[in-house]
C-alpha cells in the first residue's frame, strides 16, 4: 500500500511539472502599482530591467517600490537599537527604541527603528525611521533603507585563502560614523563572521560570508555602529582595481 501511495504522489508531481512547463511567469505584485516618478515609470515599462543600471549612474530613488520591483527576493532585518524597560524584562535588547518627552500636558512617546535590506548578492541598504507607533517606525526604516541601496564588490583578499571566490571582501576597509570606527578585513573561507551580532545582520544581507573586524568607539550606540559598517561597505566602491587585480582578488 505504501509503495502504491508513493507512486501516485510521484505521478501527480510529474504531471504538475509537465503542465507548468512553458507556462508564463507569475505576475509581479507591483504591476498595478502607480509609479509617480520618471524613474519608476521607466522601470515599470521595462526600459530599466536591472537595479545596477540605476546604481551605476548614481540616480536617486524616491520610491521604495522600485527596489521591490527589481529585487523581488529582498530580505529585511532590524538592528537591536533599544532595550526594554521594567523590573522583569528590563535591559533586554529590542529592535525598537522608545523615547519620551515630558510636556506640560502629558508625556509624548516616540519610537525609532533601524532597518537593513539586502538580497544576499551584493546589494545592501541601511535606513532608520521614527514614528508615534512601533509599526510606523519599522515601515519608515525599511522604506528609507530601500532608497539608500548600494552595490558592493566582493572577493577574496585573504592571503590564507586566495581561492578567487566572492565569499569575503577584496581588501581591508574602514568606516566611521560619530565616534564608532569599524574596520573590516578579508578572511579565508570557513572563518564565518568574527563580528558582533549587529554587524552580522548587515554583512550577511550584503552577501558576505567570511570576514574579520575591529571596532572602536562608543559601540553601545547601535545606530552609529550600523552606519559605520554601511560606510565601510560603501567605500569598497571608491577604489578602482585593474583587470589583473580584479581577477586575482576574485572581485564581482
């Protein structure tokens, strides 16, 4: 009986696969979205099919839906920028930072969040948002991160590896925001992330798998830490490598 059931399941799967062969791709959920900028209209009309065309020309994106349209596999993560309050759960890290302002009438609360978006293939964006509710702050942070997208170069600049792969960064780079200084160094394959948890979120969504780091300054300010790591990744594009160097370092 079990063998007959397995055969029927396999036959049903094969028939579904054959039926889907040659079928049209699934429609994009943003096909009916009304883009307002000239860039968004060009993307919807098919004139721009790759986000690298936008990033290479350094065109500012004013609609986050453009990134959703061109990168459907985009993932979103949040840094732990706040902490919970109270006797029982006090001190526990949270992705929402709560601030209060005391006025003559009442206490006004504001929520802040810091989002990181990336496709794990060299595209990364970081942004922060603020609102009267936590959900609003998260949505604003995600939209801000999508409008600050960059493409980074990856490679293997470690002398211990030299595999010409794209699992790390091609050379040492330093980023700074406020008093926080983040230094990223290429690592051989298999080292994984020798960084803090917040930097793991940024680097993993950028598509980097192996890296070493050194951090200085007031690292308890998590937003400055995230922006310093983003500044370091952004500086990877400031250097122009010769074709021989690109081939040696496996830059992609």
